[in-house]
């Protein structure tokens, strides 16, 4: 059972190593001549006059929170979906109630304007 | 083939032999994949060229066939510029964080019956989990660059990717309900009900199929959903400060993800390696000799062509339109169709449901 996951572990390691090797090749073969102009952050030729790590729109944050809720919901749906055919009508009813509660929340956030981007 | 691998490695101790054989399998998958990525970039330029009545690249090698090799050689000899205000460690780490998941997801993709590196029960869950990790690379790249364009591109693309991941996850739930399994091989087997291409899941799950593919295009930040790159507004998005091979690694990850979406769409909705004429009266026996992997690759090529076709056809969406499509159209639609699928599965409707053990 668990040995089925060994190839995955090795695959991830190979992916990381490959990426590192590819970048190391670029580092070894390419020139390394940094200067102050080259090292400045790209801003269409302007001097960067402040740090780029600035405030950003709170809606991105809202999207992230809503994502967590819905992604958790999907995580709940996955095992249910696998056994739906075996349990049948009871499972369908139970999940219909679960989804109903979620849809109420979804309608609430929609009406509150959490999904609006002018 | 596999016997040969065992005889070559017979001198090794047991654990070492197991790892060596896994490494051989991985390289057998990886080399065609990276070659596929290289030639997908070539195909993209060529096909979009022809769609716009140009010839595309045709200078390097016969008809331009060596173009991807020339491109990669050129990138290899370019300097990797690290901006002085950037966070060096994260700047160099983030391409790896984008690249490793894009490759690792391939471990569970079957190309033919049992032709898969890791035949795990939770295959689809693993794919969903590992493809979500790619967003870390993008967010970190934008933050570490310390450039405004990169930062804006990164948060845009992060928000877009997580939004469409929900619609994508719901579409996957529909497939799991229909197949009664998370294992990608068993999902394909559940589609073999003897009606050829009409027994595949694209027909009963048609809305989910369309939503899955469109979400896949949005997930990979491809046109028409490529506001993360948006050349005319934020130059190149999160990788604006990357150059040389560091940029190439991001590029490889993006194209590997495209091919992955194409492979998953073929496995989940178009019956993977199954023949489209399987079980049909005349055509079935006629195409019996074609190996499954050929069908699989043909279906993947179809989806990849669709990716390029979309890019050549549609203008870029506005960001608020993208978010509206994801949240207000796809999520309600998938919720409705999950309930419809639930009723179909419990009622054992049609040739698709109620045959397997699920």
C-alpha cells in the first residue's frame, strides 16, 4: 500500500533536482556581470521610487478566505462521491442538506457583494 | 522491457534495485514529456502563425524544426539576473516550487492499462493537491522579485488560480461520483460500457466537461485568461524579473501543466486510452489493433490544439469578467450539475451509471 507512494516521493525529488540542475547550468554557462542598472527592479525605465511590497486590494484577501471554505467543501465531497453508488439515496439526501447550507452562505456572500469587482 | 531493466540491475541490493527501476520509469516518462514541452512551444508558434496567415518560425533547421533546440541553447547562455532589491533565496527557490509539482503530478497519469508509475488509490486527490502547490511558486516569485509588475501579476494570478480551482474541484467531484473511484485507471475503466465514444463521461457530464477544460485554461494562466501576464498592462506578470534558465523553468512548468490538463481531460471525460469505436458494430473490430497509448496521445493532442486555438481566437478577458465567470457562473453551474449527477448515479440511469462496483 504505502510502497505505491515511493515513486511519487522520488518523482518530486527528481523534479526539484532537475529544476536546480537546469538553473545551475544556466548559472555556469551564462555570464555573470551584474551592475546597478541591471540589478534594479524592472519598472518600464522609471526608477523604482518605493518598495514594491505595497498595500493591495482587500478583495484578494477575501477571495483567499472564500477559497478555503469552498476547497474544504470539495475535500468533504470527495469521499462522499466515491461511495455514493453504494450508500444510495441516504447519502444523496445528506449531501443535499450539506450543500443547501453552503448555498445559503454562497447566496449571502453574493448579495453582500463579496464577489463584485467593479 | 521491464524484464530487461530487472536483469540489468540484478547485481544491486533489493532496495537499490527498486529505486533504480523507479528512476528508469521516471526518465522514460520525463524525456518524452520535456521533448513534448519543447515541441509544444514550436507547435504553438507554428499553428498560431498559420491561423494568422503567417508561416511562423522557419529559419532554424528544415522548416524551423530545430527552433525549440535553438531557443533552449540561447536561454542556457543568458545571464540569470537577480535584482539587487530581491530576496535572493526565495527568488531562486520559486521556479523550483512551480516546476516540481508540475512534473510530480505526472506520476499518477496512466497512458494505457496499468502503464503508470504510481498506481495509487487516491490518484485524483493527489493530482488536485499537487497542482494546487504550483500557486506557491507564482506568489513567491512575484513577492521575491520586489517589482510592482511582478507583485501585481502574482496576486492577480494567485486569486485567479484559486478561484478556478474551486470550479475544477467540483467538476472532479462529478467525475468521481460517476466512476465511484479516485484511481485514474479505474475512472477510465468505468467509462468502458461498450458504446464507444458515447459511453464516455463527456456525454452525461457535458457541463462539467466544458467547465473543467475552461477552468484548466484559466488555471494555467493561458489566453484568454492570461491577465497574470497581460503584456500590455503589467508586461509579463510574476516572471518579469526572471531571465535565462530561471525564466525557462517557469516556462517549462507552464507548458507541462498545459499538457497535464490535456491528459486529465482525456482521462476523465474522453475515456483515456479507450478506442472511440470500442463495441461499435463495424468500426470497433476495424480499429482494434490500434494500441491504447495512441488514442490517449491523440486525445491529448486534440486538447492541446484547443489551447492554442483559444489563444489565436479570443481577446483577453478583463479581470472582473474572469472573476465573475469563475464565481458567479461556474460554481453555481457545477453545484447544480453535481446534484443532477447524484440523482443519475443513485437512479442508475442510462448506460453510464450503475454498471461498475461503484
